[in-house]
C-alpha cells in the first residue's frame, strides 16, 4: 500500500475536524484533508488543489512553534497530524513534542519514513534518490522514553509509517530529557545497521490490523 492510500484511509476512519502537516512539498498528502488545515514548510511547491480552508506557513517547524499558537489558529487542539519534515530523528522528535503539546487524548500523530526498505536510505545526509533519513530512531526513542504512548508502525510501501495515539499534552518527559536524547542520537546510540534490523525493531503491521 502506498502512503497516500493509508492517509486516505485514516482520514476516512477518524474524520478529523482539523489537520496539521509538517513537510508538504507538492501538497499530495495535504490535499486529502477534508477539514481546516495548517501546513508548515520552508519551501512550498504546491501543485495539488487544496479544497478546504488551509493556512500555509512558509518556515521551518521549529520557527512555526516558536512564533504561533496552534490552538488559536485551529480554535482548539490538533485532531490529526502528519510529520514528514526534515529527515533527521531529532527534528522529527521535536515535531512530535510540539504537536503533543497541542493535542488532546484522541489526537493521532503520524510520522512518515520510519521503515526504510534499504539501509542506505537511512543515512543522516541524503546520499540516494530515495531518502528516509534516520527518522526510524524516533519510534524507538518514543518507545524507550514514553511507554504510555500507543505506537504502531504500518507496513507502507518503501518507507513505512508510524501512528501514535494516547498523547498527553501535559507530559514533560521528552522536553526534560531532550538534550540527553539528542546526544544519544548524535552518538549513534540508536543506530541500526541493516533494513532487516530496522524492520525487526519496528514490528510493522498492516493498516487493516490497526483498525481491527
């Protein structure tokens, strides 16, 4: 299954009142939203028609969260979020942390690129046409530090998709330990050395199993 098909299924299943996306590029995933949306990207290249009210913020996600209050823009917390920004674990982790601060107990957070088909795609710097970066580490970090979260990895073609539920906007665990976690990332604490190792650590499931 292609990631856009999975996103379409999730949108249909939960019917969110709002949608938040980091890393939009051409708007392929953003255009699937059937509700008011926020999109953040430092270099928009939107070619797909956006049919619902969407506010575009041309900046990095770190800049966005420093300058804007999500709840004020959406008139409430985030229902569904999709993280597909900078392909480095610490960036994806910060995006999750900031989204969780603007979440409610029913929020669903999706992280793209967590199941690279080839380990060459998981390099910290882009070296191949297909590139997931080391975003897969974010899943293992969240599992290590936040056992209260419910985390599933969906077996999507080429690159996988993490789905996180049971968020807690009051949790300070990640922010309090962020410096230590970033040091662990940069010191290769969470490195894996083959696509098989990554896959075994993710324990992926089919999206139909997620909704069973």
